[in-house]
C-alpha cells in the first residue's frame, strides 16, 4: 500500500513506566498522534523503550526497534536533561536509515532550534512551539503534498543554511483538540491530562512563559470531565495529574470544574500544581470534595528579597498557612525549592533552609534542586558565557557516555542545564548537599518535628567544610550517609526509636522502587511509640505494592505505626513477647 506512512514518536522520559506503572509519556505526543491519524495511511506509534544508552549496542538496538515496520518519520520530543541521549538515538537512526527524516520538538528544541541544526547533522528538522497546527502540515509536506517552506514554525536546512519559517499559531481552543491517542500506551491506573497550558508570570528561571508566550488557556469543565470519565471507564484510570503549571490561576473556572465533577460522580482522584497565592480556604475545601488529593506548590525560595529578584513574587509569610489550609482540607501539599541562584546570598539560603525545616516539621513533602539554567530564560540570555561544568545536574542521574560528555562540554548553550552558575550563597558542594538533604528529610518528618532535633543543615555544612564528606556521596547515593547525619541530630532515646522506624520505612521504599521484591520488613523496638506519635499526620504520598509487617514487644508499641503507611493491602501488625 503506497499510501502507508508509519511514524514513531519518541518521548523524552528516561523511564517511561516506573515502579508504580505510572506512564510518563507527555500527553502532547499523544495529541499529535491523534491528529496524525486523521490523514489516510498515517500510522503513529510511541517508542516505549528506555532513553539511556550506556553503549553503542544499546543505541543501535533502540534504533532498530524504532525503524521496524518501515518507519518513514521519527519525531523526538526533547527535554533539557534527556537531549544528549536523544541525540545518541538520532545518530543511531541516521546510521541505519539515512533516508528517514528526524524531527525534534518540545521546549528544548524550540529554544535552540538553529543551534541544534548547525551542530548536529542527525537533526533534520525542528518544529518549534505549539505544534498541533504545524505537525499535520509537516506530514503532508513530507508525503509530497506541499513544501517545507509552507510549514509554520519549522526550522530546517536549505542549501547548507538554516531556514526558520514564521512561527506557527498557538492553540487558542483546547476543547477543539482530539482525545489523545491513549491506545498507544499500555493501560495503567494513572495518567497525565492536559487541563490548560501557559503561564502569565515571568520567573527568571523558567521557560514555560516564553514557550507559551505568557498566554494561559484552559479547557472547559465539560471537555475535561468528558476525558476523565472516558479514562476511568475505558482505561481503568484511578488517578490523574493535571499538567497545567498553574491549575487554579482562574478560580472561577476551577470552581465550575469542581462543581461539575462532583455532580458527575467524581469517577477518579486527581492532583495539580499551582501557586500559593492562587488558592484560598474555600477553594481548597471544594477541590477536596471534587477528588483533589495533592497539590504541588512551587515555592522556590524562603527569601522575600529573592522572590522579588527572580520574578516569582510570592509572599513567603503565606507559605505555611497555605500548606496547613491545604492539609486541613484533606489534600496532601508538596513544595519545591531551588538553591543556587546567582543573586542568592547566604541570608537568602538560610531563609530557604529554615522554611524547608518548618515544612518538614508539618509533614509537607518538600523537594529541592540546584538551579538549572534553561534555554529561553533571562539567565540563559544574559549569563550563558558564565556557565561552568562540573558533571552534576539535579535533573538527571543518568551517566553520560563519552560522546555525550564531549557534546555537552562543547555546546554549553545547547546543554545549559548540565552546567551551572556560581552562587554567592554557598560553595557548590554545600548547595548540592542541601538539595540532597532536603529530598531526604521528607522521609523523616516525625524525627525532625521532635523537640531537641539539631540543625542538620549546619551539621552538614560543618562536615563539608572539615572535609569529612566525599564528593561522590554528596553527588550520588546520599541516603545512607545523610540518614546517619539525621540520626546524629536526634537528642533522646524516644527520638531515636522514631528515627529507626522512619529509616526502616525508607529502606523498604527504596528497595521497592529499585524493582526488588519487598514482601515486608521487620522493625523491632522496645520504645512505647503511642505517645511519641501523638498528633502525627504522616501519610505516604503514593500507594505501594508491598505489605509492611512490624514486629515488636507488644501491640501498644506497634498499633500507631499503621498511620505511617499507605498500602494496597491491609497493614499487618504482629507482636511477640
């Protein structure tokens, strides 16, 4: 059949299906697949293999899988931290099938379109910006039904020079888009759903506002609920995460959605991201009634001064009341931080670390990363010449191959997220260690909230300054050494009993996430934990596939521990004398 046109869409995710069967394919690719199917003979599929290639043989095997079934086009959606591996894959495809065009898209490719085409001959085309209108036109051009010069938003080569066509139009009516091609993914209990796109703010570290031209758009409640019902009924989805960076920016629209979703029977639970100044108590209560079980708040810094400097402009004094109101509504709050801004002072960093501790004491799941300089941000435009490379990035733990490392070093503007800017806030090693400790502390909230718990960040800094920390631990597997330092900050035997429990829980979770069979674990304690855990509100952020069995010197010790776990099976409590 001459009209047959198979194509493969490659997501950026390094682990497309994680330990909880959570499919990590961007919904935008599934939208493009649905649009492509409208053209006769076009047969899209999604690459579900890994996006890390430790050697050439692994890349060649992935390329062979991509090119099976006579693939006529390979489309790659690029994120900053997966771009090196995606270029490795593109080179392998080029070696095997030089006639098959390779098109890149997504925020990273959009921002660096010309540079990618000039630096890497395995990149044939870059489709910039929102591509729902331009991707179908590109397909028609590649099938001989038009010319590349007529494809909006396309960057390409002509006669040895890079040509950038006029930008493509944004999608103003998200309701008009087709249902994503969910059938291209294996079914699972969770999914990511686009509820809106864009951001009206202009934070100096973020590229979202530039990619969407600071235009925020949302789907109607009817459109969104229709897709959620379909996912629950036809895909067995029980939980969705909305991809909108600021789900509650339009409170009236959110209220309308929540009221309609409640009326529709609330077929599944959902989570979202937003700002702390875009919610109020009444809205949080309504969202909880409508099935919201988690909200991620981008806090970034605990310094009021730095909030103004980097354009976020949150009122820091509203962070704790907002997360407490979120929890009071029955919604789990999550908060994110960034350390290492070039304008950050030691006082700014101290304010952030103090807020991190206050959040952990309130059982708020708190994470941090070092600043990553993203293309199409003010930091990239103004300070790209000051970028430095030391081999560490918060966004990826994947090891670069020798060829990828050479490319990253040779093109700092393209691979800026693998580089960093110096910060006067603290030495680089401490900034990295502070993010690691923040990400670890969330597993020890009951330990941290006890009276007498020491200043773990000060102890960490003292150890680094004294040379007691190996750089490989600070930048690698931090858990064991970091947990030991947390234990050293515990002041009493009761606190050590709770620390031991939380440490055992973390070890079991880590084993499960690594794919190991975890049928349960044993925690032995002779401390009466009932009074120690009074008021504890700790709930695991996601269900786990393993059963926890706890053994101690009596039910009075063990019974209250059940609140620490969220399990798919009933918590088994055993006792022995």
